[in-house]
C-alpha cells in the first residue's frame, strides 16, 4: 500500500504542476494581449539590456576566476611545512631496520 500511495501522490503532484503551468501561460498570454505594441517592445528592450548586463558580469567573474587560477595562489591556507623544517629533517623512527634491502642480506646468504 505504501508504494501505491507514493505513486499516486507523485502523479497528483505532476498533474497539479502541469495545471499551474497552463494557468500561468494563459495569464501571461492575456497580459501580453492587453499591452500595446510599444509596451511589449519596450519590455523586450529592457529584458535584452538586463540579459546583456548579466552576461557582462558573468564574463567578468569567469575572467577573474581564470586569472586567479593561472596567476594567483589558489591555496589560501597557511603552509604547514614552513614551520616544521626541524621535524622534516629528523630520521624516520618508525622505519624498521629489517626493511633496508641493501644492508641486511635478505635474499642472498
């Protein structure tokens, strides 16, 4: 029963969404019919100008991001190895002596 209920709800949601889309499309068409040709043309120009501004801003952000990638330091955190030079120069205390292949004579006796 649970699966059937889920499927019924999803189908109902899809149908409701389609109905809302149809209502919205009809309202937009009616609004467009009420406007004069000059108003529609003016709105089209405003929309085009807005899209151009958005595109310019996006291009600027993309260019800035690309420049930072190629020229800037992409790692903004602190370098943890700068202060640890003494630790890095110490011998490895966890290395076993038997793992040294050159001195142990492991293979040839």
